[in-house]
């Protein structure tokens, strides 16, 4: 049996990589992938604690988070395609379309 601490270490490592990807990168695709990494690290925690506590609610909430993340990716990628068609760039610093 794998101890709970290993899951927490894995989850925190993925979370830190995701935060670093958001803070250090300027490419919109990298930022979206970093967000997915953060959500997956949360899902690992939810499932690990759900198994450890013998409660199904954490696993159900993880499935809900995966569903919301899939919808978020679909909307974000459609916005990204529209921006690339108009501006021909995926760099966050060059995207100033919504400035007033």
C-alpha cells in the first residue's frame, strides 16, 4: 500500500510546477497547460484523501472538477483560436485587444 504522504508530495510538486508555469511563461498555451496541471494536482489530493478516509465524496468531487476543467479548456481554446486568427500571436504580452 502506498502511503498518503507520497500522494501529497506528488500533488504538491505538480502544483508548484503549475504555479511556476503560470508565473514564468508568457505563452497562452503554456499557461493553460499549467492550469490543467494545478487542477490535476487538486484531483490527486481529493482522490487520495477520499481513499484514505473511506469516503466517496472526494472522488465524486474530483469527477466534477474534471468536467469543469474540460469545459474550461474548450472555451479557452476557442478564444485562443479566435485571438490567433486576429493577432497571429499566442504571447500574453502582445494580447491587448480588450484594453479600453
